[in-house]
């Protein structure tokens, strides 16, 4: 007869296993080739390695192997400023160090040239020729998304779904699977994180034959809300000179993207709920409903759960919209993706001359140091201005907006989690009890984003509703 205690976790098992946490691993990111920004970036896992050597090659490539019992990775970077043998990273215990191996142009650590081997700390910025790299000591390693990855060798299924950061890549992979269903999806994130780009990607992956229709809920006119959303017939009111389908019927067979859903007035929320429940709309001026087939994707930067508690947002509508929730990571928490974002943005027609753009290393350093409070939208605006001012010459720090140009040296990244999983759970539970389930207050007290708190609550099975009595 099996031992009944065998199904329980023993105290000696690692915290990560006890709480279902993925392990943490060290990584080296090639973030940005300043002389060839179109190359994007790459990620290399350091666990299982003893040595990583860096030198010049015709293209960016990495090769793993073992020599005399030493587990090695050889990284080649395509730039004339990189020496054939430029630098090496070597491991002593659990600590990684960097050493110049006689390079012509030197190695720089956080903007300062190194003369001897230096110990690496989490978030350190390395300069090898015109290439900027970043060392991360312990990132959550998501299975299937934690090995080597070169953005130049992969083609994302749709824009916005590629990330070098393992945890973000795993979440985007889950979103891609959801996109192929008809599950209503709620995109949560700060302003400028690319919610509409992801919504477009969801529509593209869904295979739905109808159009993608985007609605800015904050821009709807109060007096014409129902007409704008559900359409009207000619003569339904003064100024109704012809039949109009409205946003919902225009998206029939396709995807309706409700941006800034938190700004939707309560009367429109009730009408929208009926659309989601009954799959039908009643245009203004008609008495019979019209059947519609729409897949709804909503987005907001607001705390909808808090709005529900205040009575400013219908909890039943929230439940309908949030079939699947995806939290977009702010740019400052995925700065390792800056290179792949630049490669994409500089190809867009909105940035005239972006395809030929080159950056001084000092400019790339500023871009990596700035916290980007307005996220990817702010990055795009900064690049648009800089490329225009450079007028074909390399982008200088002086071409950047003043706030970006004066960015201080990069600070070490904040730990994404407290010391252990037990501490995370106890702190969240204590703060939820104190705030009566207010997730915003918990995030403020812990110095984290609401998205991070939601991720932890989902991971550990914590329901804030249990503390709202």
C-alpha cells in the first residue's frame, strides 16, 4: 500500500518546486548593434556553461561545445570594431566575470573601460565594439522559452508577439494560443505598451474573415453612444441622413477592439453586455434586433476590479470581457527587447529614413538607461525626432529628446520577486487583508505594478475577492 504521505511536499524540497515556480537562470542578451540596428537582439542562456568567448564574425552567431571538459559558447559579432578575440565571460562558482582578451578597442562595463577581470552584477551593461549587451543574473526561466534565441533567425507569427525575456515570451506564446479561439480577451497594461498592435495580432491569428474594427471608448460622444456603437436607421433622429451600421455591426464576422474600455459610460456598458450575452444589437430607430458575430478584444490601463468595487464599471461586463487576461510588460521591465523593438520601429513608414539609421554607442547607452514612462509609443516618437534631426548621419545623444538625452547611467534592475515564494505569499495576503482586497494598494505598498501583483496572485491561487468582505 502506498505511503499516504508521499503525495505531500517535504520541507527539504526547493521553494520553487513547492510553489510551482519556474527556476531562475543567468542570461546574456545582445541588446543592440548600434551600427546595424536592423539585426535586432539575441539571448543566450549561461546555465550549464563555464566560459563564453566573444569575437568578430561575418554575422551574429553562437556555437556551443566542450573542450577539455570546459563547457563553452563562442559568440561572433559582425562589426569591424570587434577584435577577432575581444572578450570572455567566465564563471567562478555561481558568479560570472568579464575580461578583455587583448581587444583593439577595449571592453566597457557600465560605460567604463575595464583593465582587468571584473565581476558581473545583475543588469550590467557591456560594450563590445558598437554592440551593447546586458547580463541578467537570475531571470525566471519558462520551459520552452529559456534557451538561446536570435531574433534575426525567427519570424514572429504577427507583430508584437516576440520577446527575448523568457517570462514575457511565455506569456505571449499563451496569448497566441488563445488568439486562435473565440475567447473574449482583455489586454491590461500601461499607456503605450502596444495593446492595439497585440489586438491586431490576435485578429490576424484568429483567422476570422471579417474586419478588425477599433473603437476608442474614451472618444465616444455621450449623446450618440448607442448610435455610434450599434448604428441607426435613416431618420431615427435629427441629422440621421442615412442608415449607419455602427462599430459593432461593422465588425460582424471579425474582431471588435474596445480600447480604453474603462472609460465606457455605464449606460453603454449595459447595452454592450446585451450584445455579448445575446449576440444581437438593436440599431437606433429599429425595434427588431440584428444578429451579429463578433470576437471582442478589450484593453485598458485602468484597474477594472477597483472600478467595479466603486460601482463605475459593471462586474458582469467585466466577467464577460475577461475570458482571458493578458498583462503587457512595460518597456522598462523588458529593456532587453529594445533592440528588436528598434529593428521593427525603424522599418515603419512613419519614421522616414529609419531603414538607413545608425546610432553612436553613446546614443544606444542613453536609450537603454531611460525608463520610458510612456513605453513603446514614447520610443517611437523619440526615434522619429532623432532620425529627422540626424538627416542621414549617425544618431547622436543630442538628437534625442532632452529627457532621454540626459538619462543617467543604467541602474541595477529591481528584483522582480521578494527573497522567496513564501515571502511573496505572506506579504500579498497580509496586504490584501489590510486593504480589504484592494490590489492597487497592494501594488503601491510592494513597489510593484498591478500587473505583477496579478501575475503572482494567479500563480499562487490567491483570489482578492476573498478579502473584500
